[in-house]
């Protein structure tokens, strides 16, 4: 069992234990199509996510990551569109849990690392499953592999570990 101590701009003195092997033993109903490393390499969140968290996660996740140096840079996103709500909106909607103040992707990174938190895992996996409706919309309204069609939905799907490049 590995214990991870977190100290970044949004959390200090928070720790968690990795009780599952990295990238393994996921809930049976949770099958993300992309790893956190793949997501960061593809370009998500305008390159402005986890920039101050590189100590918490494996360094190879960041080796080829598309990260913004200063402000959010939409050109770093795979589909070069803004598909994110501001964190303040996530807080307003009650989607943020105190253990993961950056939201779903932070939860997913920690889950991928091996952290398990029963109730929060169920909540976040249910949110992930419900997001798949966007893949259905892309399939319904777009020709296969027409990356100009519904670019914002395709980018948002990448943010949720669905590989919209395959639709």
C-alpha cells in the first residue's frame, strides 16, 4: 500500500492511500477509454490542469503532456475548442467533493493511481456513465470520423476519458 501526501495550490496536508494497483481493479461498470497520461498527451482542459500537481502523479504522465505555461490555452486541446465550464460553476452545481477540489479529472487520476473511496467512487462513476450520452449525440448527428462535427462535444468526451477520436 502506497501513501500519497498532497501539497499543491488547492490542497495542503491531504493524503490518501493507494489500495489497488495503478490502472487496475476498477469497478466493473467503469471502463474509461483513456488513461490520465493519454488524456494529458492529447490535450485537455486548455493545458491548465494539474500543472501544480506534478509531484503527486508519475512523472511520465507529464513527459509529453500539453500543458499551458500561463493561462488556459485552447489551442492545446485536441479539438482546439473550449469545452470546459469554470471551476466556480462546478462548485455552484455541487459537483465538487472536498477531497478532490479540482473535480472529476482529479478524482479519476487518484482512482487510476489506486485510491478507492466507496461513496465518492460511486458518485463519480455514475457521472462518468451519464456523460456517455454525448458520444451518442456525436454518433447520431455526425458522419464517422468527421472531426469537424460537434467538436465541443468531442473535446468534452476526451475530458471524461471517452476516446471521441474513434467515433
